[in-house]
C-alpha cells in the first residue's frame, strides 16, 4: 500500500472525525435510526445513500444539531456533541432547498455566518471574496438570490456553508434541484472544491450514480440501518447483500444452493438437470446454504455458439432487446423460465446487429464475474 | 387569448355595477347643493366645509384614529407572536384551546364580543374610554393578524430558519434577521387589516366606549339613524377616497414588484 | 426554555383574560337576577360568602323567560330564516361573478380581484348607509322606476325585510365571491374539456364537474355569510323596520334600552349555542381543505 492512497478507514491508528456510537432515533412509534454505529474520517467525502425514508436525512440532521439522538452518542473530534446547539457547532449544512435568504444579496448571504462570529469587517470582506472566487460567483455578488440561475444558487449555498471553514460540511441532496447535465458538471466541481478546501463532506443522496461519482466511501442505508459501507467500486463489485446488489445498478439474481469446492470457490446448483454454476466469491457460505448469485448484466457475454472455454454457459431465447444507443440490453429467457439480462457495447452501427427476437443464444460468464449472497 | 363569453361578461358587469353604483351615488350626492339628499340642485362643496367645522365629528375622528393606531400596533405584535406560537410552537399544554381562541373571535357575532368585554370591564371596575376600546379592538383584531401572518408562516421554508441557526444565529437572532424580514409583507398587511377593522367597528366600540370617548362610527350611526344627511355623504366620500387610493396604490406596488421579480428571474435563467 | 414559555404565555394570557374570562362572566350573569342596582344584577360575587352560596343563588330563570316570551323565539327563528335566505341569495349572486372572474383573461384578474376586495376595506357602516338613500320612498330606486314607468306608486322597501336582504347581499357579497373564486381558479380547464370530450354538454359539464369541484368554496363562502348574519345588528337596525326581528338587535335593545343585563346575557348565550354547530362545521370544512392541499 502506498502512502498516497487515501484510505484512513484501513488504518487502525487513524482517529475518526465523527463517531456514531449505537445511535437510535425514534419519532413516536417510528424508528428512524436503529442502533447505528459508524466512523467518518477527516477529509473524507462520505455519501449516505438510500431510498427516501431510510433515515439518511435524520442522520444528517443529528449531525447538524436539529435532532437529538434518542439513545447513543455522537462524537465530533472526540467530543460528545449532544449538548452543543446547532449555532455553536463547527458543522455547517447545505440545504436541499439551498435556503438562501431571499432578502439578502449573494454577498450578504455568504457573509451572514461570518458576521455572527463577530469577525472583523476587513476579514469578512476578504473571506467572502475568497469564497466568491472559489465558486466563480464574483460577478453576482450584488445580486439577490432570485436574480441568479439554479446552478448559481447551488454554488452560493455551497459558498455560504463553507465560508465559516467548518470541520464538517453536510450536503442534503445538493444537486437534486439541477437538471441532469448540470448535475454531472457540478459533481466534479464539488469534488474539486472538497479537495481544495480539505473539508470533510457528508452528502445525503438517493441518486446512486451521484454517490458513486463523488464519494470516497458510500454507506447504503435501509430502514434506519447501515447495510454496507465501502468504496464505490467495492459496493458495486462485491455487494454484501441482495439489497445492496439490487439497489446499486442493474443486477441478475439467480437462486440456488451453495457447495464449497475450495477456500473461496463454490459450485451453486440452481436447477435440476443443469450443471451447477462455478463461482469464486469472497463471502463465505456453508454447504447446502440457500443463496443468490448476483451478476451484473455487462459481465454476461452473449454468443450464437456455445463458447468453448467459459466457466459457465447456459442456453436461452431472446425475449426483448432494449437499445440504449451506447449499449444494448438483451433479455434472455432460460429453459427454467428465469430471465437474465446481458449487456453488450454497441461498437458497431445497428445495421450489423447479430441477434434478433426469438433467436436461441448462449450466455456465458467467468467464475469471478459474480458474487454469492446469503439469503 | 381567452375571450369572455356573453354570459360571463353580463354577470361580471351586473355584479360590479351592483357593488359600485351605491357608492358612486353616495359620492356624487356629497357634492349636492341641496339639503335634500335625493334631489340634485347643483354642484357644491358646502357639506365638506360644514364637516370641517363640526367639532363633534372632528373629535370623534381624532379618537378613532388614536384607537386604531394603538390597537392595530398592539394587535400586530400580539398577533404575530400568536401566529409564531401556533405554527412553530410545537406541542404545549392547552394548544387546542389556544387555537380555538384565535379562530373563534373571527366568527363571533360582534354583539356578543362587545357585551362580554363590557361586562368584564365593569366587573374589574375599569372606566370606559379610549383604553377600553383599545383593549377590545386589540383582542379581536389580533386574531385577524395572526391568521394573516400564520398563513404566511405555514408556507415559509423552515430550512431558512435552520440555515440561520446553522450559521451561528441564536433563535431570537434567526427570527429578527431572517424570519421577520421575510414575513414583513404579511405583518404589514396584518397591521393594515387591524387598522381598518378598528376604524370601521361600530358594535364593539358602542359597548366598550364611555361618554368620554366617542368614535366616528358611533357618531355616524347615531346621525344616520335619523335619516340620510349630506354631511354624512361628504364624510363617507372622504373615507371611501382614502381607502380607494390606499388599495389601488398597494395593488399597483405589488403588481410592479411581482412583475420585476418575474423579469429578473427570467433574466437569471437566460444568463 | 424560559423564552419559549413567555412567547406562548403572552398571547395566551391576553386571550384568556379578554376573550375567555368575559364569556365566563356572560354565562354567570345570564344565570343571575335582574336588580335595580349598579351593576344591575344579583348576586354580586363576594369572596366573604364563599363560592357555595354564590352558586346556590344562580338559576335558569332567564332562560325559562326566553322560552316563555315569544318575542325571543320569534327573533331566533326569524334570524335563522333571514340568515338562511340571504346566504342562498348571496350564493346565487356571487357564484356567477366568481365564475366570470375565474374565466376572465389572466391580465384582468388582479384588477377584478382588487375590485372585489375594495368594498371589503371600505367601512361596513357606510356601505349599509349608502342603501338608505337608494331604497327610501323618494330614493333613487323609486325615482328611477317611476321615471321608466314600471311603477306608478313608489314602493316601500326601506324598513322592510327586503331591504335587509339587499343590505346583506351587498355587504357580504365579497365573502361569498372570494372562496368560490379561489376554488374555481384552481380548477384545471382541461377537466371541462375532458368532460366535453367524453360527451357532456356545456351545461352538464358545468353541473357534473365545475360545481362539485367548487363545493369547498361554496361551503366556505356560505358559512362566512351565514354565521355573521345570524348575529347581525347594523343592517336590521338601519335598513330593517320595527317588525324586523333579529337577535343581534334584540340583544342590543335589551342591553341599552331595557338595561336588563341578565336577559341580554342569556340571549347571547343562546345565540352562541346556535352558532356552535355552524362554526364547528365550518372549521371542519376548512381543516379538510387544508389537509387536501398538503
């Protein structure tokens, strides 16, 4: 491991900036956060990902101080922050609606938090200009929020929450209000600013692509619990559960029973009369355990003839073809009745397409292409 | 562009004619020379001149304005507070009773409100005069203010207040620096509403005023009971004129602001 | 925490002292007896005698009196009748205006809206007064009708119930128009087109789509007229005649002319009881509407 790789979560010496210790939050009967323990490290770009109502926003609001945990403790830089009110925390938040003060100019919006600190006038001036430069808003300083575009408003909200140089910046669906193209540009801008300022970012999003793009680590949440925390590539390639595999990207799930054949290799029997599937998977399973093979469509190859040296090959019939321009997805029905999706990149013009509806084809994949997930 | 069907055109014309003709007649006949109100005898401003010399009316007008200024200001403070408590206060003991007491005066017949307040003032031995009218007017108009302000607060993006807290404001600072400036238009219209209600009120003022303090509506009512008089026409015209100028100005200002905001938003999107 | 307590306590205390306590007093006096004294009722509350004796002296005599003297019965019934009929007439007059406003070109609407609101800001008393000159025997309406030749003798309208109806419609029209307009304005025009596309005539589309969807506005407007008219005082006393019986007027006279405070209070208590049902219904309708909007 080289020193330049940023992986503090693998370093047992590293002290987390934020530590949630068995935190539970209940609203009446409803449990929003269920006995949750996580660590977030300095300079991290940490994404909380999950469907609406999974508790990610509650988690963030507890960090900002707008909610207090029912049970458990939250530490910021080793200090319990429960007794610290929101206006005294070294934590700032960028709101989903941006919450720009409509009666104040862009300049005054950014200066708002600095003035509350009692900073000297000259210093405020300097800091606001620095923020305006960082977010490329110099030209708009005198305007009111309604006089600028949505993308510019988003940058003002970011500048305002960064102006006080918080230890931790919380971003609640920061790009939710932008259209798709602008969102992609802004994602890179966010990463750039995070790197420049060295601030720890915690972002809440329901958009998996956004989480994968910006985050150093992604925490997938459901029903108030963390299901998996890992780097984007590990979340995608080796999900730890059917829920995560299904939530992130497109996936084929094949049900069967596992039989270990080596230290991390298995043969999964999945249908009477068909040979078991060979899988190499990091998740350890016992003999005869019910499991799912999760395999991404782009890792399934589609051929007219049975490939000679494939680890796994099954025959099927094309049910549907979804042409998406850059790629095509084939829905192939197996003799078992299951439908498997296979993706190919369209490197040639469509006129040369090899397969059509009702064609009988062979699907194949390697032993390392998928992972086995316990029920 | 949509055009009005003949049916809609007729109903609008008749409707607005019904609403405005009585007032127009009133205004025209305030400039009538004759003492007989219903017979035109030439243009004159003599009734305005007589009105200006009528000490009783002038005194009553002065009392009315004093009462309206004090009560509407007090009602605005209390009503805004009540609206804030209703919308932001969360749960507290007797919240249902509180919101009931806010809404009930809006639909309460004035005779009941007036009677009950009078009985209270007598019960505690408070002499009836300007003070008692101010107290009475404040009580019912604060409810109107609180309805106006709370409807604005309900649509108020709560994250603006949270953002202020997040950026280091105390709760009081967040209210003063963020909430209040943004809801200011609603607070101002609440004040105007309270002011007009107080200016117009006859029934409650009749119950709660004493011989020392007679308001303009009380004066007008006792004059009008005896029949139509050109002096009252003149007085009515002045009051109608003030309200008309006020309402038209306010609506022009709002229209202008809305148009400007929309234009600026369009420009922002284009840039 | 202390600050929150004061924020709540100040308006709360004000309303308790100047709204709820006065009602308790009205209730108490309605159970007292008339007396030639100042104030003109007994028992006066006396701490020395204690609450027990005080309560023992209260009775329902005034309420029994209300049921025995048919003046009160008639006043309540005729108030109800006048309020019901005038609410219905106001609805008939207000709906077409609200409908016309909602169908008017967009750029007219703010102006039309202002024209409806303007009378609302003008003194109620003056608006009622304006009709006195119109409806009297030698008033403008009779002058006009005589001139056109429709009638040969002047009509007696002022100081009758008809004048009261006209006055109520005139002064309460904005209260009816505004809620109906706001319901109609929100109505999606494509719904009418869809109804016509599915085979409705213009008229049946109006009955089957427009009217049901403006129901909430109609209900709100009707309550806004009905409730205050029930206790109305100014209109019957200026436009009505001596035979116009309305409970607001009776209460006023009982208090100011007869100085019978206990009976006036009892009249107020009964009026309040009459109003509780429509007020509760109105509140529920408003609440339902608010929930539907969220």
